[in-house]
C-alpha cells in the first residue's frame, strides 16, 4: 500500500483553500492513501469559529472531498471539525477516511488536551470508542494526536483487527521528542505498522513540529521518500512510504502480545494470525 504523508500548514479558517490544496497534492503525488494532519481543513487555532467551519454530513465540503477521492482513486485521511450527529450544537475533533467509492468513515478524538496552550475541551466533545475502518481492502486504525498517550486506544484498534495505525496530529515542537518515543512503542506493543503525520507552521504563536514518520511492526523506522513539489514552504514536505499491511500477521506469532492479552477474561479475541 503506497502512502502519501502530507506534512503541510493549512490556511487558518479557509476551508475552501485547504480543500483545493488537498486536490492539488493528490493530483501531483498519486497514492493509495493520502494522509493530512489533524484539523487540516480549518487549521487548529480557530477558536469559537469552529462551529461555523465544522463539517456536516452531506455538505458541500464533504462532497468535494468525495469527488477528489474518486478522481484520484485515493482514500483521503483528513482531520476536520465535525458537527456531532448525535448531539446537536456540539462539535467533534475528527479524522475522516474518504474512499474513492464515496464512503466516508469517521473516527473522533477520544482524549482532548486541556493543559498549557491546549483548550480542546472548550470546543470539542470526545468519544469513548475506536473502530478500524476499511481502506483499500485492508483494516486501518485511525488516531488523533493526544490519543497516542493512552495505549489502550491503540490496543483496542489492534484487537479489533487493525493492520495499520495512522496517527494524525497538530502537535507543537515541545511534544516532538515524546511522540518520537511513544509511536514506535505503539508499533511494538501491537505488532502493527504506525504512520504519523504532523502539521507544520505557526498559528497564534503556536509552533507546530512536523516530524512525520513511519515505523514497521517491529518499531523500526521506515525510510520516507520526499516527493518533489513546487510551492511548498521550507518546513513543509510531501513524503511517500510503502507499507505492507500483511506484515502484522507475519510478525505477531514471534511477539504474541495480542494473543496473550486476549487470553485474559473480558478481552476480545486477538485477530487471527
């Protein structure tokens, strides 16, 4: 599976411009899975404007993303605020998987940081569930930024059959070293490849770290290939990496953590090797 990691800086509050950039990126760099950062459609520091900018099921922005996925034959993984379908008036920090066949799968952020410069609890409603989504005939777990600090989130996705974990993020330079340690640990714990796409740029004095990367099912760093593209800021980058989702099934018998966890009472059975 060929993945495109779009380490970009969105235009704050300009959904239309950010959608058009998604279109230009996937046209210039074809892939099976094109991954954009957390809250890429709006930018991170939009404050109360999040209610005005949030996506709604079936709106024009979602239709544009469906068209881009169909035309490019790529599944788009895009972070965006989403109006809660269950709780009117509330907004969720979500990541969308928009498939070429028009299906849209959603994973909502489970843990909202409320410390230091973070104020997500003032704007978003979390979820308490994680489920893999079907992408290109494979099972992909989606996670958003701070969720990575809670290993039970990755474990739940792995036990439900995820073959690849994709983490989208809008994390600052002060967190870069922590993610560099946590993400390969999540790969090792669950014997599945992990891909991390973090944004760059500055908003309201908040400096985002980039550092997008990928690790295989043994936690070993994978080589990213930079895609030449005009019009990128110096800190931005488009990167390709080829990931084999079947690697998890081959590796897990040698490190049967999921099997041993699943033997405990009340834990779902591990996916078949």
